[in-house]
DNA sequence: ACGATATGATCTATAAATGGATCATAAATA
DNA sequence: TATTTATGATCCATTTATAGATCATATCGT
C-alpha cells in the first residue's frame, strides 16, 4: 500500500541532481572512461550510470555517490581526507544539538 | 534476474552520504522542524526522512535532495539562483565535450 | 565514407525501496 | 517527576528501481 514516490520535486532538488549528473559525465569524459567502464567499476549496470548522468531522481544516492567517487567528482567540494574530517566534526556538532524537536514552536521557521 | 544492488561502497561515497544526512539533521533541528513535519512537506514518510538523515545509501537521490532543499541545506554550496546558473554553464560545457568516449585509450586514467 | 563501438532507449524478471501502521524508548517541558 | 511527544525500529504490502539483454542510432577513428 505504498504511495507512489514523491510526485513533485522542487526546482532546487531537480537542478542539483542534474548538475551532479553533468559533473559526473564531464569527469568521466575527461578521464576517457566509457559508461560501461564506470558501470563495471561501480558494480552496477550501464543503464544505471546513464540514468545517474541524466540526473534521474529515482536512482539511489549510494549508486550516484559511488559513481561520482569513481570518476573523481568531489562531493561537497571536499577531498577524501577533508570529507572524513568534516564528517568527524559533524558528528560532534550533532551530539550537541537537542535529540528531539518540540513541535510546540508552531511558528514555522522557513525564513531562509 | 537483477543482481543485488552494489554490495560495497567506497569510503568516500559512504561518508558523503552520512555527511549529507548530518547536515540535514542539523538544519532541521536548527529550524525546529520535526521529522514528521519534514516528511509531510516532502510528501514522503517519516521513516524515509529518518533513513536519509542516517546516510542510508539505498534511498533515492530525489528524496534526499528534496529533503535537503526543504530544510535549507545548500547542495554544492550553492544558493538556488547560483545552482541554476551553474547548471546552465554545465550544459554548455557538456555540449563542448566529445559525445562518446573511445575505449581505445586502454591506459586507464585513475590518477586523481 | 566506412567500419567499429559507444550511447540511448526499451522490455522483462527480480530485487529493493517506500508507505503506513505499530511498538518501544528517549527526551523535552510543565 | 510526570506527561507528552519525538524518535528509532520493525513488519508487511505495494510500488519502484535495477540488471541484463537487445535494438537503433550517433559518433568516433581510420
């Protein structure tokens, strides 16, 4: 009884996915790798890599990020070591935040 | 006859997903939004938002990016307008690249 | 221009993600 | 501390993503 997945995406989300796909394709091409090459390295199929490069919203974030890593796209503009460090910091930050949010603050804060 | 999805992810990909999840949770908490609130706004379920915040590799990139957009996480460190501009540029860049890669270059270029 | 090959698309069966409900626990506020 | 509520986890039914094969076309190298 699962509802169909998200029907409408925000423009921001759609463009972000498309941009990621473009970055992957650009990086792959620069490295002279074929779609099939990348797919094999990632342990996925040619079709999936293709969909990722098109910015398909349905593909898994794991597959997309893995392919990005393989062709050398820097996620969050961070090198591997940097990313690891940022992650460590974010873990600390999280531990300082409240573990649960009280909905009482009904004044929705979407002023960003 | 589909092979089980990618069995092993690279550390980089895994950490990127986890970091994104952390950023989402941090942003959500700062805006005093409940998991249920965000799920409703995204048109998804509470469980999915939860998995996204944990950095689950299996959730769709569409859902993850949508939730990120809702809580105000900047993907690729870009504001909406900036992202749109970058995307436009990337489209041009892509049109300049070769449309197909010749595997002949068997000297794999993974020196990055 | 020709031949070889990468890309893009479509189809089917299967694996996996998701929604929705439910339960237990943790955590926030009065 | 008590009470209320958010969170985290699990289960099942259903939708959806994915692999793999195949075909048509575009594109590259010669």
